[in-house]
């Protein structure tokens, strides 16, 4: 992905993970901010009560450190590397590689959320904007 602030204001839902079953009704939702290649955000839902991440993006590669509190009360932290790609309908897809709690390699996939009209909804400064 070229361009600046590619992830800023975008929202993604987890659609699959080798580390756990993903809820189809209330999946983990991620909200991204980006400025000059620095990426940060928050996530919650499914097995996550509250989570935060911070990292950097270089082209189509995203590297983050994360920490969250699970619904079981456990504190989970780690690092992950994601590849950013674009689906045929224009939505972004994040394919993330990370180590599970036992150190085993895991993969999760998050898909950008769209509004009812098929356009990606982006928010910045409290105002909704349309565009990719």
C-alpha cells in the first residue's frame, strides 16, 4: 500500500483466526489511526474486553505491539506483523502473523467494515468521510 495514512480512520472486524474461534455475531473490532507511518488503535469484542496496539507501517507491511485483557481476565501481550491487501470490492484485508500464548505460530485475518452502500466508512475529527 502506498500513500500516507492508509489505515487512518479505518475499522476492521476479525473474520478468522487459528488461535481461537471467531464470533460471527460479535467479532473483535479494531479501530485504526495512522500519522506518517505511525499506527495505533484499540480493539474489543468477542474474547477481548479491551485492547490497545501501537506500531508502524511501511508500504503494505504493518508491525505492532499489542496488549489486551481477555474476557477470562488474562492479560495478553505480544507483537504481530500484518500484510495489507485489497479485496476485489475495494476493502482492505489485514493478514496477521503472531505467536500464540504457547509460542506457536498463528494467523488471523481482519476485513475492513463497509457501510450499507458498499463504500468504506472513514472517520476523522468526528466527521464521516467516504473513500478508500
